[in-house]
C-alpha cells in the first residue's frame, strides 16, 4: 500500500521535472518569437523543484539509495554490519525530526498568515512547504518501517541486504 | 561553551559516523542539528534546552528548504534528465561508438574523450555538480560496458566534472566576485588557462595510467576503415546538434545558462521522438530515474548547507583565519597555510559554504599582503574544486557513485581519484607559483 | 559583555556593508563595549528569503530583512519600495526610518511577528542601462528585453518591455550576448559589476528607489536588554542611514563618472516622460494600499505621512545640506 503510494509520489516528481522543463522552454520560445513570457516563472519553477527533489525521497530510501561509505564497515563481521544498517536508519529518523517539526510549523504559519511571493500572480508560499513536509514525512515513515523490518530480519537470524541499488537496478525492481 | 570546541567535536563525529556506514545526508543533518542545539542552548551561559528548540529547527528548515527551492538549481535535475533521455534515445551510445572508432589506436581514448567532453560541457554550465551529473550519466556506464577499469571509468569523470567551475561560466567565480568586488568577467577570463591546464593534466593522468596498466582501457581491435569512421561521425549528429543549440543559444543571447538545460532536454526529446528511438514510456522512466538520482544528491547538498550554517555558528572559520592573521606569516607560507585550510574545509563542506564562511575574513588578509585578487580567486576556486573530489564528503564522487550504484563502491572511486588528485596538486602549485597563467588572458583584454 | 549574532545576506564589501559595519561599531561605542555584534556575512546562517522567520525564531539575534521577499509580512515596510518620486538616498532612508520607527500600528504589526525595527538601508535610486538601445522617452521602452526591479520593472512591462528573469550578477553576460537590451539597477552596482563595459547608454530616471531593507531584531532578545542599550541600538540605526547616505551618494556619482569615461551616453530622462512612468506606477501604489488594508493598516494614511516625511527631509537637506557636509 505504502509502496504504491511511494510510486505515485515518484510519478508526481517526474511530472514536476517535466513541468518545469516545459515552463522554461515555453517562456524562452515565447520570448524569442512573440517577445512575451509566462508570469512568475522563477517562483513556479522553484516550487516544482521542491516536488522534484523531496517527493522521491521515500522511494529512494526504500531502494537504499542513500549514499554511504563502506570502506571500514565492509571488513566488520556480518552481524555488526546488520546492526550498523539499523543504526544508520535510526540516525535518519532522528535527523529528520527537526525538519518535520519545523516543516509543520512553517506550513501552518504560512497558511494561516497567507504569505505570498512577490510577483504578478502573488503565489502563496504554503504549497512548496507542504510538498516538502509530505516528501520528508513519507521518507520518515519509510525509514521507520525499514527499521522494524530490519530488526525482524536480524532477530530471525538472517542478514540484511543493504547494498545500495544503482538507479537502474532500482527501476528494474519497480517494473 | 566554546564554539570552536563544538565545531571540532562535530568534525570528528562526522568522520566517526561516516566510517560506520551511516548515510552521508543523515550524518551531516544530525550532527549539524545537535551541534546547533548545543550552541543555542548554552548561549545565555547556563543550559536552557527549551530555548534552543525554535532557533535550531528554524535554522535547519530554512537552510535545507531554500537550497531546494531554487530556480537556478533547476538546471541540475534537467541536465541529469538530459543524460538519461539521451541514453534512452540512443544519442549517447552513438557518440561513444564514434569516439571508439575514431580513437581506436589511442589507449584510454574514450576516457580522454570523456574528460574533453567534461571540458566542453563546462563551457555551458556554471556548476561542477551539473557537469559531473550529466557527463557521469553519459560517459561512465559506456566506459564500464567497454571493460574499462572501474576506478578509471568513474574517477576520470568525477575529476573532469571539477572543470565546471574553472572554465567559464562559473557560479563560484560569480560568488567570489561579489565578495571581493572584482570584475566577474575578468575572473571568468582568468579561469580559462588554469582550466585548460587542469584538463591537460587529467589527460596526462589517463595516459600514464593506461601506459602502466594497458588492461585498464581495452583497445578496440577491430579493423576500422575511413568509411566506418565517417558513418559513425554522421550517426552522432543528434549530439552535435544539441551542442550547437546550447552553445549557440547561450552565446548568441537567446537564453541564459540556466534556461539552456531545459531547452536542451526539450530538444533531445524532440530528436528522440523524430528518430523513433524514444518512446513515451522510456521518457517517463528517464524522468523517474532522474528524480531518484537528484533527490539523493540534493538531500546531501541540503544537509551540507545545514552543516555550513552550523559551522558559521561555531566561529571555527574566524578562529582559523584569525590564527593565521596573527601568525604574520611570509607571503609564501601564508599561501601554503591558505591552501591547507581550504583543503581541510573542502573535505567536509561545499564550495559555496566555504566561500561564505571564509572570504569575509580571508580577503582583507590577503589584500594586506598585496595579493592580486583575480589570481587569488583562481587559486581559491581550484582549491574548492579539489574539495569536490576529496573524501569523506566529495559531492562529485557521490554524483558518480549514484549513477553506477553497487557496481562500483565509493571507496573504489576515491581510490581512482587519488591519481587525479596528484596532478591537481601539481597544477595548483603551478597556478600559485605563476600568477601570469591566470592573469595572461584578462590582462590582454 | 553581551554578544549578539547578526545575519546579513550580502558580502562584507561595498557601501551597504560599510554602513552595516558602522552600525556595529556605533552600538559598541554607544554601549562602552558592553554589546558586541558578530556579523555573519553572505547568508552563512540564513538566506535573504528566510530572514523574517530566522530573526523571529532566534536563529540570529538581529539581521537584515529585504522587504521584497516578504510582501505580506513586511507590507508596511514595502512603502519604501513603491515607485514614488524621490531619487535622493538620504531623504528616502530618513523618511522611511522616521515612518517605521514612529508608527504605532507598524510597531505593533512587527511585534506580532516577534520583531523590532532598528534601522534602514536603501539600494538607492533605480536607473536603467542599455546596450545598443537608449531610453529617452517611454515610447522607447516598447519591445525591449529588460531585467527589472520590483514595481519599477512592472511599470516597464506595462510600457511594453519584455521582462527577462535574471539576477543583477548575470546582467553583464546578458547585455553582452544580447539576451538583454537593458538592465534596471543602481549606479554603484553598475560600477562594481563593470557593466559600463557592455553598456552604450545609461538613463537617469530621476524616479524612485528600492528602500525596504533594514536591520530588525528578535523582540524577545530586544526586550531582555536594558533601556540604555535599546536607545543605543536605535541611535546607531539612525546614524547608519546617514553613513550609508554619504557613502552611496559618493559611490553613485563616481560610478556615473566612470561610465562617462567608458563612453557610455548618460541620459537624463525628461521630467514629462518621467511623470508618465510615475503615473503608470500608481497602479502599484494603489495595489499596495489595498494590501496594507488587508493587513489591518491604513495604507492611505501611511502614504500621506510618508510623502510628508519625504518633503520634510528634502527641505532639511535644502536648508542645511546633508549631515556629512554640515
Ligand atoms: Na563552467
Ligand atoms: Na571533499
């Protein structure tokens, strides 16, 4: 269920990249041909950037795509390595907490006050912040589920396969 | 509580956590958040943790959000997408086929072509990360497929990517120019020769590497006729067309360097569809790959930005520069000390962060010594570029690692990087010893 | 000794940085060294677009807020960005300073956001430089590709300019390649960024300035200080405006001389043409009054007091000269 939702978030992110690419292309073409443009391109692109970067974080976490340095760890006993994987995720859970706390604070503040960006359209500030919160929130949830799953694996006496997948292999898994 | 001590403990903690396989983004974000919390909690003298909660979370949020919420940085996912789309549209394979048949007899020719490609790409983007992301996606998998040594295939592009900020246009030179009130156009011109010398240096590394270990770069031993070569070159036209569009557009005043990324992606999609080598489904998969790849790199960059703000709070940078100022070193020793400082900071922090933290103090110091600020700018940017490929936090290396995944572990890439670092240090000494290398072109304009 | 952290988005170079340093030194001097301010330059702690939250939350104790990033939170301060007629830096700063410092509704709205106003800067008057084009009348604007500044850019758009999104630091390359025909900006910035190398004309608009940027403080921290220190901060804030006025006026004049030397044609826009810009720009003034109303402020009343203050300080300048020439 969560996995399908993560795929949906990833699709949204892909749509955001397509959207910002189209937005910039059209504004360049309009400028070069009919000497015109799209209002507030800069703000719209920045908001889409937040979607493109934060929404795939949960899927990236599931694929264990976060970059690690294995030089030392790979020489340790397999069991210790398993525990280090769990530790890494727990540190991720802790590291995201202040971001989630502040993100929630920001969303409610900008929503309540009606803050907006200077521009022709006076676009509101809350949507980008909400997207940020959603992206990181699902990343946190995914980490939590992985910690539980990994602990179960260890308690079962099995080992965790934590070798980070390359993007390509990851996509293959998803298809 | 002394900020410098907190800062040094933080650096040590980062090394410790990275060594035990904690993801880089999590490490930087958590250490920065905890460190800031401690500093804010002790600001009034006694320990008041409840007062530290709000500033810490606010600082952590704004620094990460503002890095991502950026129009200018949109060029990074777009250039990454360009790499993926060009690959799926069969554009990159054809360039590599052309490079292979043309460079049959040059050992390591394709790695050299990749580095030259990085140099060319540097002329259209101002960001080393964008350069490494795009070229990494385009070059590295092809070299691995040809049977190149994994260290060579990855390290050459990670190092080549660092040309992005030395060869104009360059975001780092713009920021340096703002901090020193020196002419940005003069800085751009000053970067050209050192950039080209660095490029030649990288070619030399590849040449020596392959000369000593011929297996590192398998030679394509099929018989190749001139006709084959012409055909391969003609087949590579989409790549050439893209390059012409982008260079012509930027230097012809049709679009900005930031907009160029989007135009290039759109053009690649059109070419792919027109040639029927790209399907809608393949396009969508390219975009999804792009997202996962850029998300994890931006996650690290955002965490690094938080870390920079934390280091600003600690006052470590003024403490170091202050110590150097008080030591009243001779000009040569000062230059050496500056190089060491930037290399040390470059191990952990990103280039922009380092400049923001150090330049306000460093520039008055070097001005007092009568250093030429344009030349000093080139020295600083070269030092910062080296930081992008030094462990433990080397963003360019992470970018490449991201592309190749489990095929090549990070420490293998860093192992390959060592040889390129050697030449980088030599080039650096050259640039520091002979300011004329930097000042020749701006001086003649 | 009290150590305060100040967050500043800009570099420690140029007239504004010197005025900021003057503020810091003045605070130290006026408190006999009891208050020491550590400046974090270049947005090391927070970027300009996060300043309001960062100062209110105590990321820094005080710092620079640039109004254009916060059209809603800093709506009252935004009055200093409106395209009104006043090209004099010092007059603009002192009028803005007096308005914000003494208006109770504005103080209350800032206090609501946990902020206290300390002092004001200006980017100085907005002018426009062009390559292979020259603006002598509003008709000349039609069809030009322009990099613009706030409501001044909007007014140019209304006159048919095609606005190109670009930072002032990229304008050199933009003008050079022909991506831009013209770039709005400030004389000293043209000089600092060497834009005279790629400009052929520079039109002095004699219009208005962008002045909604200044130093604000975290209210909790401010309230914890003794009244003597609070007074010292306020006095240092006023003194900062005088200092910046002196520096920026000189820098602007020097930059225009430098442009002349580089062969750039300096055009003083005809007053009648200028008035057409002002008239068109009134849309944005009216819009602002509505926005201020939305925030519970009497925009028209604030505008009237602001215009009175502009007259007052212009008269003071005419009668006594600038403070640094007295
Ligand atoms: Na470049
Ligand atoms: Na590094």
